C-alpha cells in the first residue's frame, strides 16, 4: 500500500517550472516598478511635519473635540458618517437593479455583457473625480459627497452582487415552479432568502470603504471632515489635526466593530 502511495506521489505533476516562472515575473515587475518610482528620502522639513503630527495626536485640541456646534468634531464626524451611509444607499438603489440585468443566468448573455461594460465604465472613475464633477452640478457641500460616493459605489456593489445572483441555487426555484408557485412567491421564498444576506454583507463592506472616502472628499469641498483637516494642516494646527485623526480613528473602529458583528450574525443565519 505504501509503495503505491509513493509511486503515485512520484508521478504527480511537476509544477516547479510554473512556480519558478511566476516568481521570475513578479521579480521582473518589482524591479521595473522600482526603476519608475523615484524616492529621494525624507527631507528635514518633512520629518519635522511628521513629528508635529504625532505630537498633535498625543496632544489633541480638546476645545475642538468637545465643541458640539457645527464646527465641532462630533458634528463633522456625524456629517461624514451620514455622507457615507447615504452614498452607500444611493449606490445600492442603482446597482441592485443593474445587477439583475447583468446576471447571465437571468438575461441573455449579450445583454448582460452590455450592462457589465457600463458598470465597468462607472467603476473606473474614482470618487475624487466624481466629487469634482458633481460640485458644479449640486454645489459645494455634502450633497456632492453623497452623489460622488453613490456613483463610486455602483460598480463594486454591482460586481459583487452579480456574483451572488449567478451563484443562486436554481434548483429551489425550479422546484417551486414545478409546485405551481407564482412569480412573486418564487422571488419571495426562493430568491430573496438566498440573496439578502449577501447583499447586506456587501453593503456593510462598501459602507466601511465609503467612510474612508468621505473623510477626504471634503478636500475638494464635498462635505465631511476632509476640509477642516486640510485647513488645519495648511495652518500648521497640529493639535487640531491630532483631534480630527483621533476622531476618525474612533469612528472607523466603531463602525468596523458593528459591521463585523452584523456580518457574523448574517453568516450564521
């Protein structure tokens, strides 16, 4: 028995050549990348700024942290959170119908790929560029941030939701069809129970990403905490920078803990 195992092991496919080829390709790409990127080291001015930022984090501006007005840290963080949530919802409202139209197991393949090309085009544009496009349309403020994050979210939500739709257990739907179920019953009891947990998980993941993006959209005037952060750094107000960064850290950690808990509940059914 052992001799047969050893014999089969010796006859296994030899893949060392492919592994070596992959290593060489990665090494070649890495060498090429280092030749393109030019690093001149950290300047004396840059190291001083980095030191001041870390000093500001450990000595945050308490007046900004405990200011509960519209210029205070709590209001700016809530605005950033609201922009992230609304942006995710806007993206989901548009992405979910398009996902059904781009699933090859529900619509003709040629039509599905047309929708996928549209979604790919939407996904190629970063949220920063969307913000610059929407600011002339809706004006400065959080509305531009919501629209920018919404359109940025469409591509990723649709991409992941299409995969979930194409992984549907069609046997359940066929069994319900054979039992004489109506279209509404098939959607209600056959499709939605399979898709909703996946959709919730995707939305939570995208919300986590949108909160980080919402924090920088203020740099171009799209609301959120990015503009005060930029002004504080430009004015060398490092204690204010530290307070804002600490606030963002707490916000991201809290949202991450809540979303991880919800995803765990969804995974367990």
